[in-house]
C-alpha cells in the first residue's frame, strides 16, 4: 500500500512538473518568436515604404531623361544615385514594348532577372504597370533583400522597361540570428528557472496530497487521532477539512465503542456481583434444609421467608434491568398522551405517606395551579417521581420536611423534589446516574443502583431534563423540566 502511495505521489508530481515545464517553455518560445517576427515585419514594412518612395522618384526622374533622349544624363543620374544610396538599381528593357528602353540604359539582362522567381515576379508586375514590393533571400546577392519592381514609362506613357531597386537586409538577418540566439538562451535559462519554479509549484500540490495520503493510511490502520492540520482556501483544503472531520467522527465513534465495551463489561460484572450474594444465600438455606440440617418447623419457616425475600430481591433487580435496557433502546417510544402532573404528584404523595409518617417526615406540596399538562406516559412518570421521593425519604432524618414544587415558566413545567437530608458529596454527584452506582451509606444497603438511571432515562424519553443540586448536611433537590401543552395543542 505504501509503495502504491509513493508511485501515486511520484506520478502526480511528475505530471504536474512536466506540464508546468512544457507550458512555460512553450510560452517562452512563442513569445520570443512572436516578438522577433513582429520586429522583422515592422522593419520590412517600414523599409519597403521607403524603398517604394525612392524607386518612384528614380523612375520619374529617369522618365524625364528618356522623354528627352538624354541617355548620358540618365547614366550620370544613376551613377550619382549609386554613390549616395545604399540600394542597387536594375534597369530592364521591356521586349514587348513598341519603344523599348534604349540598351544603353539597360543594366541587367532579362535572362538574369528571370533566373530567380521572386525577381521575375517583380518584373512581370512592373511590365504590367504595377508596383510591387517583396522581401526574400536573393540567390544572386547571397543575402536577404527587400526589392521593389517599378514600371518605367516612356513616350506615349508606354511601359518601356522596369526599374528594380534592391536593398540588402543584412541587419535583419543579424536581428533574426541574434533573436534566435536570444530565444535559445531564454529557453535554456527559462528551462533552468522553470525546473525550480515547477518543483516548488508541484510540491505545493503534492505535499498536502502526501499528507492527506498518510492520514488516510493511518485512519485505515485504525489510528483515528491523526489530523492533516492543513489550512488552505482551495479544493485541497476542503478535502483536508473533510478528512479531519472524518477523523474526529471516527475517533468519537471509537471512544463511544470503547465506552460501550467498558459499560458492557461493567454491566456483567455488576450483575454478577448483585446476583452472587442472593444466590449464595438461597443456596445455603436450601442445602441446609435438603441435607436435613434444619428440621425445626419455625426455623424452616424462617429459612423459607429468607429465601422468598432474596428471590423478590433478584426479581426486582431483573425487572429494573429490563426496564433500564428498554428505556435505553433508541427505538423505544413511550405511549404518550396528555397527562396532568398534579394527578401524578398526588398519587405519588399518597403512596409515600405511610412510610414518611412512620419515619416522622412531612411532605409538603407547593403549586400555583391544579393543571400542569404534558405529553407523557402516566405510569412511567409516576415510577420516576416515586424513585426520587423514596430516596428523599430514605436519606432524610426524622422531623425533616420534603418539598414538592410545581410551577410553569414560558411554556416549561418545572418540577422539583427537595429534601432536608444528608445530601450528596461533590465527588459522588457526577456518578449518581451511573448504573449500579451506590454510595456506601447504610441507607443504600438494599438498593440495586438502578433507580436513578431509570429515572433519568424516563425524563429523557419525555423530552425533559433532570438536574441535581445538593449540599452535604443540608439536603438535595432534583429538578425536572418538561414542555407544557395547552388545550389548543391537544
């Protein structure tokens, strides 16, 4: 897997690197050639315009000499022109003219001009009374030239010949040569620079990809604590953010799975512990009677009562376990209907009066209305409040008072059960809703440690909350909050 990952990263790096290098090199070559061609074409156009202007002036001046039959003057003029200008002038006679130019003025044979197609084309256009300019490599001059073919008109405005003015463009060849060298140098330098820039650019892409790959490999191997820690405002950053969120989610799931496994182990350990004592007692008493160790009728009756009590204790434990398991099932739904909490509190108080009176504990009910309606399961809510009220009685000393309060605030019903008992220590308070958790107080000796967890699950299933406030030596208050309903909501 690691080898494949390295090959993948190498492939991405090489692709990005090569694409970027080729792109920059092509850009440098195209840009250099474009500027070189623009310069050459601009130079050719400018010099062609000047050449045409000079050629027309020469042609007009020669026409004056031709009309006057002043051939010596024409030759002197051409000689002077050749001394002043850098261009070369060819005078070619038109063999098809009625009055061709005098052979004295003809400086180049027709066959010489026809020997190169470009010159021949200029000549043909001139004979047709058309001026043409062209730039090409001249085999005759062995250099790049810019040439103009201009018609020479004689008597009767007849094209008697052609004037071809030629100027070598050695400087343009030098520019092209220099430009080519500059482009080549630019490509070489650009290639070296591009290698560095491309490597940096490619690494900016491949480095986070490698980081993401390493993180995903760790996640695949079960290490959910790893993070990419990449902060980028692009698609790679979004991908890294998603992977970090996935890592968090997997880590949380792992923690929950570990917690559930620990809870499962604790559950079996606690159930085993809770059942071990009553089973041992039942077995001991049963073996005593089966072995004939105990035969006295009164003693046998006492053993039977003890066995019955232990069986009831185990049945209560099993019932509580089934109730808690059912309440903790996410798919379990209560049978909700409109319920008046006043009726539930009245019944809970009536069922607890006998025990509270026996212990000399007073129960006071405080409410501002006779109707506090919520959607809920009457029996489950009654069970929840009985658990809390029984604990309040159990941990209160004789002569104390238990306060039950019902009030409504902003469509929320707040129920509280407050005692004046021994209270709960700050260390124990976070654990009181844990399964099988029991304090070491003597009042908890016969408890299963499941009452408060069941009460909490009932509150949660009703969409409510349960909070606890306690001060050691002063008492404990359990506070329940539920959504209130009105007649129009039913």
